[in-house]
């Protein structure tokens, strides 16, 4: 069975990424931090038992930028669509058209996300058609499918606290079985950033593996 991980990312342009962290940090610092997230997630996910890793990027002219960050270890795919739901539909279609039988999409806002959660999603998709990982703010950090399922992305109030609940409703309306992963956290606000700082410091002091090194350097821990 062919497995594909798709990582959604934005070009780390000052003033365009992690804008809710400013003015607590400068736009340049926010962009550098976000680039660290991307680098750490790419480095971490290379360890997965996954046949293909694709970076789905935006804007459409950013491939050269991402080549300089991620190198040749991943495939590159421009995001297509007017909202997040349409962009995910398009990415899933691309993956399944390429022969994938289990595809998982994650974002780049959770640099400490355990690899085991992503692997659990791939494993679950052998038995159920949908796997999803909720975030504490009402969204989700991961969604995986074993076949195209556009309907679960329709009628969602993206970038709100309703996303996870609305998506569950869409899945249940189709009578689809699903696997729900443990919740995790995104980095969007100052409180999130302070939690991330404390989490990485605790990982460092306890000798934990999987520390996001570039993120740690950006936070000067």
C-alpha cells in the first residue's frame, strides 16, 4: 500500500506568517521562527515509514524558496484553491491520482508534534477511511484519508474554533468510521509561544528525543 504525507506550508515572508505573534516579536523574528518550524518538521518526518513526502506550498511562486529550506528530500506541489478546504481537496486528489492508498495532511504550526501520532494515523487508515487529530483551539493538526472524500471539507468555517466539530458532523453525515488522535497544540498566539518555549525547555532538560532544534535556536533556549 502506497503512503503519502503532505505537509502544508506558507513561504516564511515577514509580515505574512505568524502575524498574531506580532508585536510581541518582530515580523522578521516571526518569519524566522516559522522557517524553523518548517525545517524541524521536514527533518522529523523523514524518519517516518512513508513512501512519499510532499510539501504543498503557497504562494505559487515560492518553490525556489522551499528548495533552499527543504532541499531535494521532498516532492513539491503548489496549493490550489480559494480556501483551506479546497486546497486540501486538491492535494488529496493529486496524491490519490499518483497511486497513494493512504494520505495524511499535516500543517507546519506544531513543531513538537510526535511522529508516533502521524504513524498512528497511517496505521488507522488501514481499517477506517478517515483519521483526524484535533487541536486545543477547535481545529485540527492532521487529517488522513484512504480515498477521496471531498464532502467533509464543504461548509466549514475555516480559521475558527468550529472547524473540528463541523468536520466531525460532515464525517458522521456520511456514516464514515474514523480514528481520532490525541489532541495537540498549534502555535498561533503569544500564550501558545510561551507554552512551546516551556515545552522545549522541559524536553531539553529531561533529555527527550525529538527536540525541534531550529525552533529551539530561534527561541534562544
